[in-house]
C-alpha cells in the first residue's frame, strides 16, 4: 500500500496552464492519433499489483485488464491528479491516485508485480534516479511496460530536437524533452529489455519532433 501521512505533500510539479492544454489534447489524441489502441497494447496481459508513474489525467485506467488487482497511480501535477481521480472512479479495476514524484516514489520497496511508464520519462527531472526508484519498487522479475517518445529521424530532425530541448520546448510543454532516449535509459538503469517496437505518432500525418515513440516491455532482473 502507498505510504500515507496526515498531510498531502507539497506538489512536486506545478504546470497549471500546460495541464489544461494536455488534458484536452490527450483526450482528442485517443482516437485521432490512435493512442487508445497503443494503450490497449501497452497494458494487455498485466496482472497483480501495478504502479503507474506519471498517470496524467488517467487515460490508461480504462484499459487495464481485469486480471490487475490494484493500480497505484502516481501523479505530481495537481490539476491532472484531480482528473485522474475522476477517471479512477470510472475504471474497471481498483485505482488509487497518489501525489508524488518519480524520483522519490511514496511506496514500499518490491511491492509491485509490474510498472507502467507512459509518456512520462520525457518530463521527469532526473531520469536515472526515477528509473532507480522504479527498479526499487518492483519485485525481482517484475515487469515494466513502457510507451515513450524521444530522439528519432535523420540528422536534421535530431538537430531540431536538441535545439528545442535547449530552448523553448521544456518551458512551453511542462518540462517535456523531445531528444531523450528511453530505451537506452532503461537499459542503463539495469532493466532487462524484451521486445519493443518503434512507432510514429500520429500514425498517419505530419512527422513532428514528438512523433518518434517506442512501445515495449522490460523486467527487473531476478538477481541484483
């Protein structure tokens, strides 16, 4: 169970304007960009206790299969967390929405069978620390499902991505970075990677700096 205290911790992230924009755009992307189908692939077959890092407005919740016993959903941004609580009430599995940051998860070690990171590693402040926390809370052999965007395309696109990360993009997009490498970060954090596939989002339409995504599975090693 989440570690509780009598007082809700101070919000780790505060991006109210971005949160409003993201909430509207993410709902539209479910059908227009095919993100709903990606969520089905991301979460299919999960079971047991699951922790979701950066749950946003809770759009994953409707896609968890009935084999999941409980979802603990961590969301640091207050407005998105309120929307996630509303989504949790409509979910087909028990979902507990909890404030907290990816770099200091407010849960016990080795308490989860699986973890989900979905479009969140782009915006955490310290990716190695966040993934270290993810590894801590997973039981040995526990599974991690990931759907993330990051660096991709040819030289011109990667140059553009790095330029955006150094200038306006994180400021305008709630700390998001478009040139991170989630697969490398997971491998460097000690996860054993299984199958993963590169996907473009939107599947049909213009290729943007945010279009280069990866969908896959990894595991916490059973030893170490």
